[in-house]
C-alpha cells in the first residue's frame, strides 16, 4: 500500500516593487500578480496552465496552477480525479495500490481483484472463508454443487463427467450401467452375459438361488440354472438310459423323435448296438432297431 502527500506548483504573489519582474515565457510584468516558480523561473498562471502544467492521468486535462495535484511514479492527477478504479472512492488521503496494469485501487478492491474467484458465482473467495479446491480451481462451499440435483456437495464424495461435478447418487443414476434383471445401477463388480450387465447377486440359479458367476450353468426359457438344478428339475430324460439330457459331460448331441429324446450315444439298435443317429431305423414298442435287425 502506498501513501503520499499533495505536491505540485506553488503559487506566489509578488509585492509592488520598482524593479521589473516578468514571466519567463510571455514577459508580462508579474508585479502584484500570482505566478508559479517552474525550474526556478517565474511563470504567470496563464503560461503555466498552457505550457508547463502536467496532464491528469485520469481526465487527460491539464492540472492548472490553481488545482491541487497528486503524483506517483511520474504520473499526475487532479485531487478529485485520484479515485479507486473499481469503487471510485477518493484516495487523496487514503492508502492505495498501484497495479501493474496502471490502475489505482483502494486496498479492499485490490484484494478482490487479486483473490481467487469462485467457479460457481465468479465472486472473490475471501481468505478464511469456507471453500472447496479441486484441480487448481476454487469454489465457495455453497457453490460447489452437484450438476444434476444442484445440492451442495460439501464433505461428501463426488464424481466428474467432463467438466461437470456430480454427487455419487446422481452420477450412479445418470451414468452407471443398469442391471438387466433389477434395473438398478451397478456401482462395482458385476458380470456380463450376452452383452447385458448383471449384478453378481442377481445372476443366480432360478431354483436354488446360488450365484452362477464363475460356475457352469444352463439358460432355459429366459432363466438360468446351475448344473444340478437343471438336471433334476428341467432337463428332459433320455428315452434310452433314462438319465437327464443336460448337454454337459460325455456327448452333447441329442436325437428327437415323436416327442421322445435320446442322447446320441444312446440312440442304438437294440440288438446289434449299431448307432442309428442320422440313419434309417424302426421303432417297435420302446425299442429301436436297425432295418436289418427289425426283419429278424
């Protein structure tokens, strides 16, 4: 902060004398008249205002001999022109700051100009006030709000999307993947099946409710079953061996005929045991025969 006293030309009034006393410029006799000393030379007020007066840095008009003048670092002002560039407070008798851009400001306005500005309201964040700093930016605490619900985040955790800030609940609601089963956001973990996201706890066996993540399972009519429950509750029974046809283990191909099903390895001639898959066969009762054995 800077202080100074008034400065400027001093006017004098001459006394009546017989010796001639003239203005340095116009040679007008100065006896009995006001004059100004400029570089130790007497100058009438008219010539001073016209030739010698400094120009006011604010109003750009001459600072006459009869005006109060202030100066700072080779710049000059009328007393009434020396005001804060922001609030226009008169600074002739007040502390002030001369900024690098040439502006003169009172202490309060200078602090505001130099202070960090809130990214929410663009007002100055005063030292000591409650604020939030994130990535070299600052907000008033009440201005640091969720982009979606507009509520102050304060001490809660938050997430970002681009330049926008979200509370955890709004971010999950707006951007998190939704479980294909319960339609709720998947905040962590989860699995994917046929390009659909699932909570691990939602991807379970329809019968025993066992989680199927990392386990073998079978999908049937839009439901999922672990191996044991599929075998016991869902799988068709082989008409030959009477065991479930699950698609697991030895042999995955199945033969269907008139409402019955067989493991491919069970679809054999009853007499010669010839595999009849993709071949002509004859059914007699519950048994199948190759054409040759059927004739016997």
